[in-house]
């Protein structure tokens, strides 16, 4: 028990040091490359090193299902490992759609800025709608994004209801929506970073759903359908 705690504590310390060391290259890359690709290459490197230090192996299933053009990937949000796991194992250049307040968090916010990730202002309905329109335009022009439709991490491991905003975004952009099940992430970090345990996680990519021509009023129905697909993926062996 004590040994497991010591190993987890050392891994958490190493992850903190790794994050601090790679922050400067990420910011420099973001300053010179306005597309965000260079910064995201640093973030992908950070994610893979972080998971290696923590003893986490990532298995990706269903990669051939990914559309050739831009897409919206809708994933469950179970732990702090979700973003590193996606950067490590999702074989596509993408941006995270995040609530604007996260941009104020040290290190995390800096990386989101450098990688030109997509901020949504949820506190103000008018600004939120404007953010969605701007995000949809970026997607139509070739930027794939990852959304977490639950809106927050589920503390008990259960899958929360999917909010319709992510699906309005996909419909407005008119690009395929790809459900993604992140399997085993909660088990690897059940009680925060200090409880990190070695093992495997799986990114299960499901068949894309076409959104072109859909009415935004059907977003809630689409959200429920995608949630059911993600749940099935979580329960598959």
C-alpha cells in the first residue's frame, strides 16, 4: 500500500516537472505558428511522455472510421487523463472545445492558447452563441475538434447527460460527428493524480454520423443517440 502510494507520488511529481519543462517550447511554438499545429505537436509529445511516466498504455480502435475531412469528435469526460489520452492516441490534428474560464488556469490555459483551441463562453448566452458560430466556421474551414458533451467530469464514474450545444455546433458546421468512448480512464486515476495506477486505456472510435442538412432543433435527439453509442462502447469487452 505504502509502496503504491510512493510510486504514484513520484509519478505525479515527474508529470509536474515534465509539464513545467515543456510549457516554454509550447508557448514559443504558439508565438511563431498562428495555426497552432506546432504547439499541438509539443502538446502531443507532452501527452505521450506523461502517459509513459505514469505507466499508461493507449490502445486505439476504429481509426479507419475517421472521416478524411474535418469532423467533430464527441467523447465522454471521466478524468484528468482524457485530454492526454486523446492527444496521445487520436490519429488526427484536432482542437479541444473548452469553457473560456479554463484559459485562466496556469499551464493548461497557456497550452490551450498556444494550440489555438476553441473557447466557448458559457457564462453569457449571447457570447456563447457567437462562440458557437465562430467555432462552426473554423470547423467548416478544416479544423477538427473534440467536444466533451457532458460539460464537466463525472465524479462517480457515471456518464452524465449530454448537453445539446456540442451537437448544435456539429450541425451548424455540417461535418460528420464521430462518437468516441474513452474506456478505462477512470480506473487509472480514480481519486485524482495521486491515485494514478499503471494499465491500459482504450480510445474506441465509432462510425461517423452525418449532420449535413439536419435541423439544429434535432440536436437534443442527436445528443441522446450519441450518448447511447458512447455507453455501448464503454461496456464492450
